[in-house]
C-alpha cells in the first residue's frame, strides 16, 4: 500500500499569503523521498523569501530533488549520472 503525506506550507511564508500551492508526495514505492521533500521544500522556500514566486518554487523543487539524489547515492553507494 502506498502512503501519501501532505503539508500546508504557505501559512509559514509571508510572501505567499494570497497563494495556493498543492503537491502530492507519493514516494515511488517508499516514503523516504516524501518525508525528505516535505522537510526540505519549506526550508528552501523560506530561504528564497522576496523572490518571484514561480522562480522560488522552481528552485526549491530542483534543490530538493538534487539533495535527495545526493542523499540516496550516499545511502546506496552508487553514483547518480
């Protein structure tokens, strides 16, 4: 059974008070990627306060993906190309 998690990020971001963003973190067969993503995306968005929302969200998603790829590579001892 797949597990789904969700989080509401926007109340923590002053720049996003009048915005809505929805995401599904399905974990692709496990929950590690979901938990990591939920924890990191908010941190990245907070660090980009004041930037264009579209750019900030795109960068937060890209940085989260890169970070999880590095984490996964360390844990399974393989190189991600």
